[in-house]
């Protein structure tokens, strides 16, 4: 695995922190994080890629292809800003170039898998297809997550894209019944393994602490030390 696409079932569900955890799990490798379109930030403000570097460490290179000031879908934000949108081939070209210089390239999408990057309807899935790259799906813990995870997984299968697995982006310290049951049900509806659960609030940890703990949140397929088959439910499993 040289290039991994990180998407989610929606926005504000922990994609950036999960991306940082995966990057932190490979401290001895050259890792690049590619953010194709950063929305909702002014020039000079630190974006998602910079946050991954802050949390994961100096072995990570951050690359941002485009930035649009309004917090909207990339296609809409680009159109309203009067700026050119990001095209799938540009994402693929940038990732391939980074792959020649890095051991792992993490592409963090914006919102969900089918959020539009341009007015022609191009999405992160199109870039993943150009790269023949596996996709990691980040999902919430609670009610509603099974439906959105199933829809995202069906969209991947319809496009003949590999779903590497699912990671819960923000696991509560005291998960309720739905969150505990979802840990067992998520791999079923996704048709792919549950590869981790990042505790709620992990992004607020001191970076050194974040790096020390990151591998314990992830399965071995993502550089972690938690077996993919291990049940993540149980009291206190979401604690940081």
C-alpha cells in the first residue's frame, strides 16, 4: 500500500485525526498527506494537512492543492470564489509524484466520498479509481452510522474500488448501547473489517502523547498493534 484514500460518511467526523493517527503509526517511514481541496479557511490559516503534521510529527509532508474560503463543498466553494476547481487527474498526478518520494501517501477527502469537486460531478472516488488505490472509510460511532457506512461501501463497490476497512473517527469514552452494538455491525454493513476506533478528543492531546498512543487505536493493517478481528466494545475502550 503506497497510496491510501481516506474518506468519510460525512463531515466533521474525525477524518483528519484518523489520517494523523495512521501517519503517526509509521514514524520510521516517509509519509505525505495530500489535501486536494481545503474549504472554509482563509490564506495562511492552518488547514487539515497542517493539523496532520502537527499531530503525527515531522516525518510527514503536507501538500494542499487548492483552498477556497467558504465552508462549502469543493465544487460550490470554487465556483463562488471564481477559482478553478480541483480535477481528479490533478489529485492522481500529485499523489503519484509524492509516491515517488514517500513510502506512504494519505489522501484526505472533503466531506463524504461523493462530494463534488467540480461542476461535472467529479468526486474523490474518481481520483481513487485513477490511482487504483484502496479507500479507508471513517465513520461516526452512534445512531445512523450503519446506514451511511452501508451507502458509502455500496458506492465503492459500484465503482469497483477496494474498501480497505472502517475506522470510527470519534469513539466516546462511555459509549452508549448503539455505539457498542455498532462496533460489531459496522464491518457487516461495510463488507470490510473494522480497523480501529480513535477516542473522542484525541486531536486535543499533546502531540507527543498522540503519537505514543496512535498505534493502540489502529489495527495492524494501518500500522497499529490492535488485531483487526478484536472486538472494540467494552467499558473504557474509548478513553484517551
